[in-house]
C-alpha cells in the first residue's frame, strides 16, 4: 500500500502567490483594533469565524481570530490575524507583533501598499508597522486559510 503525502510547499506557494504581509504592533484588543481601522480608514473588517486558525501545542488548542475585508471593484482581499493567544503565537518568530495583515491579490500596486503603511503609521495607537519578508517567515503554513 502506498502512502499519500500532502504537498505543503505547493499549497504554500499557491496560497501566498500575490500576497504581501505587514506586521503590526498595537496594544489594543483585536476587536478594538479592527473597529479603529474601520473608523479611521476606508475598511470594513469583520470577524470571520470560519477562518479562525486553530493550533495544537503542548496538548492544548489555541485559537487565533481572523478578520477579513474584500475591496469591491478589485480583487484585493485583506486578512488581519491575531498573532497571540494565551501566551502562544501564530508566528513565534515574530512575537513582537500583535497583528499580521495579509493582503492578497493578483497584483498589489506598490503605491497602494506604501500608502497603507503610511496611513497606519499615522495612527497613534499603532507603535510599529513593517512589511514581513515571506522568506523569513518560518511558520507560513499557520497563515493558510481553508
């Protein structure tokens, strides 16, 4: 009997094709953070319980909420991941970030991405915004939404 092996590299490559990721440091709770973004920027993030990420570590389950927003009129999809839950991290290599903002589209114009970063940096409650280089993300599979 032959064993089937899941092609994680292929799944990652497919999911992360056309994405850019921001790491955000902000001490607000996830729902307050998304409410603030919705109030100050042209977004309408909503909690999507279907996309909640569940990790099993040390015999326990950890749940990381995901908020989403789809821009009408183009293909841009925005996802905000909670990076910390009860002392565990979705991306342990980036513990200093409270949120991860994944933007997915066929093409993400550099100007739009730079303007988003600039707008986020102008919000007083946000301490840090920086683009994450995908090659440096060791646990990328934790971000894949089914």
